[in-house]
């Protein structure tokens, strides 16, 4: 099941909320959440829900064992085993095909390349579970002795599929003691609606423009073969906006839903595109992932404590892995390494200069580099990637610009400006600055409520259209 | 400041301490801004260890480390946090609202990015609960006894009297006084490790100085980090040169706080209420069975509730089916789609420019080289059919292949040049639209190319080879309206249909190729194509069929000999394909169709697609040829109705020639004009034909076999496959 779907919003969620708030006892509430989370996951993956369950059981016992043998070599052993299991599961489902096809290519073998459909959310919940066990090993969090509660943590449906990678320490207490105040409900539901709007209204629309400009992986990026210079730049910026609204929309919905249930997740996206440097970008983009890699890969590797060279190597390793986590394809690793290199450059070479230039240059520098990065992220095969790079430097197959690029731009110009506006915190700041008196607060608040309703209705109507499938008599 | 006192008659015995404490806390929060998502105060976080830490860390400086830990860590392990314990024992802050008001402050520095709330302060917010739970938790439940609760209960026993007693410890220092020095620096080291169960160690003064300096340095750094939430140890913000301390924060006025509270209530109730109400309505409607069943604009049946079975459950079909069903059959679906389409139209504007959505694409134009191919002249066998295998030969001998190019295109009159259409065309949805008002016209383009044309011709050649000389085979790919009306700014879209038809004809062997483009071009200014539908109008079908009739050498009366009937309000498929363009909707076509004079002597028999069972059609006129009741968007179904049938038409014509037509929908409009041309006509749709085509032709005594249909369909991969399959199946 996905969040941006009428069935979820108008059946699953109300039912879950109704059952959740029917009781006051936390035990029943947790039970409701676990059941609904498992149903939620099994809805989309009726077979692979068992991997989730098995993984959680293994991690549960491993954490208990590590806790019991805290400080001894046995704990290390269990830690290693559990790491192998978690990463092995991830590898087996996500990367085995990539691995085998590369082996075949490099060594000229023809071993079978398994085609495994990736269970949704596996990257997220494996990392989440692993973070729990590592934290137990490092004695940062108390071990969870009740399996249902651990299962609740792992499978909590707001953050299971695409949500922030929530650390156990964030919600350890809230599993047992949480209270939903009116404020939580109000802000939670506002957040949910905002996330839904971001995903359905903005992300889907912008995404369709991108596929019009560049084509999709499925059709080998056919449309990119006739793209223009401006078209490629426009597309790269649009991809940036598309992924931001898509991803942060889901994160918003996750945080909002968590809020209603009484959980407080950390922010995952904080207006990434107002960053002034790549360093800052990564402090604002997918925060839960970058902190995960920092805490569990970078620091164990030594971080910055083993000299500058080692630090550079560590950074490159970590960023390549970060990129690779996003998908089983070389371009993702290149994307990660691209940012690793940029971060190193910023840190070692141009950091001081960058801090002291005009903000306009800082912003421009950041946006340009980030957009190019998204281009790398989007094109999964090298031919299209090469073509993209040639195009953005002026050698596009379609020339500088053409009719279709111009029209795509004018046809979506208001959407573009609205999306750009919503990438910045201007509106929240405006809202804050207007609330100077009770009267103004009320007015702004009422407007906010009306806006919420509007977003909800428009998103719902646009969701009706997702199954629009006219019997295309033409069969283009 | 006094406004922040809790109202409602609760007179706290610690009024003054409370006020002082509140002041101090506010003072500590001088550089905070508030998030719009929550009203909790935020801290400007520290720089990240991630990248900018220039000084390598030494073990001696472990103290700052806790600051960089995951902020949430403070919370669960904070049960052995001394501040926590102190707070618990301090009953003053018990009203969550007053808590909030105490912590709220107006944003300090608008240049800062509004940081999200990374909630250390939920510690305080949770206090009432914690207190409650603590007192309720004397029983050591082994199963639930985590380390945390153990610690907590220990703490409770250590620091807190029983709940029954009045909660006023005899000598009570303010939390701020117990745990912070005059500068506001923490006195105790924050120890999150659970293994150290000793009392917290004090932070030496020198280190406190250091921390202060460090905090000041980091506070001055430009880039904000949302990650780091300094733990309780650095709650205080030491002297920050950039943002001077504001000792008295402007408190949120009570009225504003009240208004916010009311708004929260309204927001929560209205939004959640909306969701629940809609969910309930949908549920009720589903139970009552009032969901949509089919979509007129999409011309398909909508999804049905999936059948349950263990296998369908495990394959995901059942669950996905439910989700699809839920969305697909929303009551009022058409209206919602219209609104949604209207909304998406607001995304930009059209200055007569092109709207592209990715389905239309530029194609390379191929030009048929008229001199390259030599074709044989095909002679028409006009003999009446016999059912024996050996046909009577009245054939003319086919002439040898000429070296000079002779096209099998029978139109030898002058080629009409199609004038350029200077209107600006725009793409809406999947089609091109130009014009306005009654001139609004939608166009669909064809992507047939020379290679497909060649394969189509070869398919027809095989038919001719199988049927032999006794049967005349005709190829008639009908042009779409875009062959005539394509605006010049769109000329890259789609392939040139005229050239493609010429190419097809050039590849035919023994098959008569018909190109009706010229014939239609002569009458371009008449209503030969629908503006709101992808079909041609009956008048266009007349002119197209005229080309066929000439090639077949049959009688063909003039259009005046037909009875004209008119229906208004024909809104065709382009309404859907243009994403519900209102310009098209408001200017539907006038559907004029023609009945031949001899219609009373025409009789039709309807068979199913295996030609074995007859059935009675419903809604036809006496002849069975016309469905006069069709209206609105169904006007085009006025001839012969649906497509999955075989219709045998007996006409008063006496030339004893039997025509078999394998057609798609374009062919339907042609049939009424052939009632004077062939004695018997068999109309079959090549997509719905279940028996062997060659046998069928022999069985019915076919003398002329016509393949007619819109070029984009009949000459597509699917069409060519059909044509090949029905010959051999």
C-alpha cells in the first residue's frame, strides 16, 4: 500500500485512527499499530512480509544476546552475525542481480542473473533494524525485551516504506509512554495533508514533465535523444524538485502520522535547496540517511581521527555507499562519489572562499551542482548519462532550445514557480510574521484550515485520475 | 510576563519560583526560533562532526561528545538524568499549556533558517505522564522491567516522596539553581551511558569556561545544522556576539495562545472530520452498491471487486485489486476527472504554443520515391463468383511488368495539392487541437512508417497468393484527418500518410492499392472528417469509397441520390483524448449520414464472429444497416453497430459480385455507399474474426476482398498481425 492513494487515505487511515483512539491503554494501542502496520506491509508484499518478520525475530534475539553478553567477545560475535544477516538480506534482494551481471560482464562468464523483485522498504527497515542492534551493542539504548514492541518499532507503518530511518532512541520511550495532545493531532493532520499535496499535486505533475523531457528508463530515455540544452537544464532542475517533493511529501506524511499516534520523528528534509554549499545540502537532505551513514560507517571507519588522508578515504567510501544505497546501478554510486568529491573539495580547497562570497553565488553554486547531481541520479545507463553531460555543456542533440522545450516551459510555468516557492521557507516565515495578534492569528489560521481542505480535495481528485486508462483506440 | 501565569484559579504555591524559573529559561532560549510545525522552541544546532570538524578529537575532550549524540538519546536514557528527576519532583510545571507558553517566544533572528523542532523539550512535555507513570509503577514486572524503568523506579525511590504526600520537598532549590551556575552553564556532566549508574559528576569550572567558548564559536558559524541538537548540557547559550541576549522575551500573549489553541481544535476537527466523513460516505455507497460501473469517456468497464482466493492473496492480486477497485469506481468519477483536468490546466498558459505530454513525438518524414518502384497493372476480375475451386476465366491477361512506372493507384486525375494550414495547433492530451468555436478541430496523427507499410503490403500479397486470380484483393488504408488539416507548426508530428500509402501501393503485388487521399483532398472544405472524433464523417467515407468503387469498376451513385439525415451534438473521442478540453466539448460535430435510395431492398443478417450463429440486432431500421437511435457520442455507431460480428448484407444489385470487407471502424461508414455496387457484402472486423479467412472467402463465394481501415490502425504492428493471423488460423 502506498500513502498517496485513495484507499489508504479514505479507508485504511480512518479505520486505524478510529481503532487506535478507541482505547486509552497503551498496550492495545500498540497492538492496533502492529496489526495495521503488518497489514499495511503485507498489502503490497504478501510474500515478503515474512522476511520482515523473520528479520525482526533474528534481530530481537541477537540484541538480547548482545545485551546479556555486553562487553565480551560473544557480543561482538552476535553483532557480526546479525550484521551479516541484515546486510545479506539487503544484498540478496537488492544487489544480487547487479552483482551477478557485473561479474558476467567482467569475467565473461554467463552465470544466471537472478531477477528478484525488490520488496518495498527493505532498504529502510534493514537499516533501521541494524541501527537498533548496533546501538544496543554500543550500549546507547536499552535493549527491548518485548518482541511486540520491537516489532512495533521496526514495522511502524508511517515510516516503514519510505519514511525517515528512525533511531530506536528516538522512540524508545514513546513506545511505552506517549500521549497525543490536541496540538499533536492538529499539526499531525496538517503535516499529512501537506505531504499528500506535495506528492500528488507537485511531485506527480513535475514528474510527468520530466518524463516528457527525458523519457523513462523503461523506454531507454527515448525523449532525451532529441532534447535541447535548455531542456536538459530545465529537466535537471525539475528532477531536483520532483524528488524533493516526492520524498519529503512521504516523509511529511510519515512524520504527521507519527505525530497523531504520539511519536515524534526527527525531521528528514529541511528545505534542502536553500543551502549555500554542498555540505549544507547534505545536512538538509535525507538527514536520517546521512546521519545513519555517519554514525554507523564513517565513525567506525575512523571518521576524522586518523589523519587527513584517511578522512578523505573515509568520506569517499561513505558517500559511494550512500549513493549505492539508493539503487543497484553504477550511476547511483557515481552520484554518491560525485558528492563525496564535492564535499572534499569544499572542505579542503574552496571552503573559505565559499563562505565569504556573496550569498547569491553560494546559492547558485549549490543549485547548479545539485541539479547536475540529480541528472547523474536519473540516467541509469552510461549512454544517456554521457548525452546528458554533453547537452548541459552546450552540445545537445536538439540544439539550444526548440518548440517543445519552450512549450513545456510555458505550459507549466506557474507550476514551476509555485514549486520553487515551496522549496523555500518563505511561506512559513510569512505565516509566522503575520501572527502578531489574536485577530491575525485567527485569520491566518482559518486561511490555513481552508488551505488544508483545499489541498486535501484537490489531491483526492487528482488521485481519482490515477486509474485513468482510456481505451486508446489509436494504440500509439 | 504575568500573562503567562496559568489561569483558571490554580494558585501555585511556587508562584515566584515559577516566575523566576520561567524568566531564566527564557533567557536561555534567546537565540531560538520556533518551527511552524510545532510551536516548540528550537535551538540553533551545532556544527556537524560530519565534515567541518577541523580539530581532531582527543579522548580528553570527551565531554563535548554527548552534545553530538543523537538528540533523542537524551530522552530515554534520561531517566537517570538528574535534571529530569528534579523536574519530576517539581510539581510546578504541571499544566501543559503553561509549559508551552513558558517556552514559546517570538523568533529571534529571521535570517536563520527556520529549523525543525528536534525535540529535546518533549522531555518536559512528557512530565505529567512520567510523573503519573512513576507513581503507578512500583510493581517490578519482570517482563516489562527494562533498564530504564528500573532506573526510574530507583530514582523515584531516591529522590521522590510517595505521591500521597503533598509534593513539596522541604528545601527546594529551583532546578535552574541546582543544576546551573550563575552563568547558566550546567554543573553536572550529562551521562547518557546507562552503564554508569553513579551520580553525575560535576563539570569543573575550567571546562565550563571551555564549553562556553566553544558554544560561542559554533553559534557564530554561518551554516546551520539541523542534525545536532545539543543535549541538556548545552541548553544555555552563552554570550553570543551576533545576537545579543534578550533578557525579556516578548511572551506570546494569552489571547494569541488561546486563539492558537482554538485553531488547533478547528483544524484537527475539520480536517480529520473531512477524512472520516468522506470515508464513511464511500463505505456506505459501496455497501449500497452505488459505485460506478463503466466509464463512457474511457470506453471501458471499470474495475470490479476482485475474487478472493489464497493464491490471489499471496500473489498480491487480491489486495492490489481492492486498491484499484476503490479508486477506479469512485462515484462521480467523471466529474472529479474533469475538475482535476481543469486544475492541471492552471499550471501554465498556451500562447498558441505546443503542449507536449510525451506521447506525441517527432518522426522522420519518409518520402516515397515514385520512380524507384515499378508496379504491375492489376486487372480486375469482374466475373461473378463461383463456388468451385476453378474459377471461370474471363480474366484479361495481366500485362507484363512495364519498365515505366505505373502505379496501381487508380486515381489518374490531377493531384490536388493540400493547402497549408496556417492555424496554430496545440497538443492537448494525446491529440492536436487547433481553431476555436465551431472551427475547433482535433486531430490524431499516424506513426506508420515505410517499413510497416512494406510489411502490410506483404501481408496482403500473401492473401492474394492464397486466394488466386479469381478474387480481387484491394488495399485501402484510409487517411486520418491529420493528412489534410495538420497545422504547419505541427508538421513534424506524425508521418506523412500520403507518402506512406504510396509506399504501400508500391509494395503490393497483384493487389489493387487504393489511395483516396486525392479524392478526399478535392473536398477538403466539406465536412468530411469529424472535428471532435477520430473518425471520418459519412461524407468523407463517401468520397473515400468512391475511389474504391472506381478501382473496382462498380456502379457508384452520386451523393445526391442519397437521403440525408442529420443529428446534432456528436461529441466524439477527442473530448476524452484532449483531457476534456472545453473548447471541444462546447462545439460538437453535426453528424450527417446518408441512406441509399434502395435501402428498402437491402437486408442484413447478423452472425457472430465464428459465422455459425445468427442473432437479432437490436435497434436497427428495417434493413438492419442503420441504427437510427444512436446519438450523442455514439453517433458513429449508426452503421452496423458494434464491431464483433459478421454482417451479411444482401443488396438489390445484380452484378453477382460478392464483397468481403475486413475492416476496422473506418470501414463501417463505407458500407452504406456500396449497396449499389455489390450483390452481397460481408462485413467483418479483422480484430474480431474467429475462423479462417481464406476458407470463409471461398465459402461465401467472394469475388472482391477489401482491407479497409484507418491507416494508423490497420497498418500498425497489431493490425498487420491480425491480418496475417486470420489468414492462417
